[in-house]
């Protein structure tokens, strides 16, 4: 599968909260489809459809162990997402570095600016600060 198709399949698979919950459970270790289905209020065939989407995206793999088909997370399926995010991570870091530099310049300018004295002026029984 071409990289862009794999990335699209991965993001489509991750877009569903049930599939993200399944991945979170599989991150704890290999388990059966039956056990994966327990916390969800959906049918076993619906869980199987979710698993097929995750498997197509390369996020899980399923084995054969007699009657059981254990599922396990396949972290290699997330490598494409990590590579895609790396480019944006660089952009975000550059933006944060520029913001940090700008804020340092602003702090230096504020520290160097002469402070204006204020004096109190009474008007109608209230005290107000007035800058000269």
C-alpha cells in the first residue's frame, strides 16, 4: 500500500473512539476478540468489523491459537503517523523558539524603559493614579 494510502487508513482507523479504546486495551497485551468485546455495548460482529479496519491500517495483527484468534497491537503501523507528525513537530518547535525570542526581547525592552512616576489625585472622594 502506498504511504499516503496507509496514512489515510491509519487516521481513518484512529478517528473512531471504539477503535482507539481497542488499541488502548491491546497496548496492555494480547487478548481474544471475546475479551476485547466485553466492555463495549456492541455486538461481536461489530467488534470484528472494527478489528478488520485496524488490521487493514496495520495497527493490529491477529493470530491463530486453536479456537482463539488472539489480537495484538502492531506499533509498526504508527511509524508512518510519527514520520508525518515529525514535520509538524519541527514547525511547532520553530514557532515556539521564535515566540520565546520575541518575549525575551519584549522583557528586555520593558526592563530598559524608564518607569514613570505616578501621583495620587483626589476627585470626588476617590483616589486615582495619574501618570505624568
